C-alpha cells in the first residue's frame, strides 16, 4: 500500500479539472492534465492558461498538459477523473485501452448517466477492470472552480471503500484552504453532488413564487 502520492494525472481539462490540477501543482505535486481539445493542450503548455474553460487564470509552469492517455497513465500514481458525466463512459473505454496496470482512481465527475441513471462509480465498475474496483474513490463537495483556482476556502469529501488508500489521497489533496474529509459513503457522496442543483433550483422556484419556508 502506498504511503504517499507525488504524481497525479487529471483527466479532463474543463474548469473544474483545470482548477484541481492547478491546486495540486501549486501544492508541489507532479501533475499532468489530459485534455481532449488540442488547442487546450497547446495553450496550457505554451501560455500556462486554459483560455477555453478557465480564462484569465494563470497556471503554474510545472503543470503540463497532454492529449495522450497512455502518456498520462504511465507517469501517474493516481488518476483524478473530471470529465462531464455524459461522456464519462466513452472516455473510460478509451482509458482502459491505455492502462498497463491497475491504478488508484478518483472520480470528481458530478451527475448520473442519462440513459442508465447510474452514478459514476457504477459506470466505472462497468468499464474498468475488476482489479481497480476496490480502489475507486469519489471527490465531491460545495466548491467552485474559479474559487478553488483563486485559493479560496473549500470543503470536500473523499469517499472510498479502501480506508488506507482514501487517507493517502486525502493527504495528497489537503491544504489549509482546501479541506478534504475522508468517508466511506461512496453512493451518498455522489448523490449529494448530483442532486444538489436540482434542490437548489426547486428552492429558487419556491422562493420566487413566495410560497414561504
């Protein structure tokens, strides 16, 4: 069992994936960020910015981007998965072809799969090899990409069934401003992240109609 993590690959260079990659790179970890879009890879490597998904945010020069999942997985001790839920299964299928060995895996993708209503770890157990199932984790909580990228306080939960592995990645992610709490409720943490916006919209409708508390 690994006691510490120094090299993390982030799959998905949207606003949230880029913010998490910046957070880890600023902390001093070796971070590689995978992006589907060639222009995003080039901008991060040459200009140290993601003008498409997180414009105006300066990224550390130590943060490198790649369009190759093989390149990413070979250089990482753990993977942080941050792609939109509607393309998660297709990216995971591509990822499996790039894996040479099992690797700890954290989902920071919020939402459920539209056709199946599966949460992301259920999609992952469908696609990823069985040797990786026990080491699946989820990261979720009330957080915003622009705030995390600016170093403002955030509180999140990292849940998984492998308690020691969760503690290892909790330590890798944690900073004084980025608080990560360990848990084992993998399903509950995912449902919280997926349903919070539905509840917020409903609360807004109730408030707008002046229906009271």
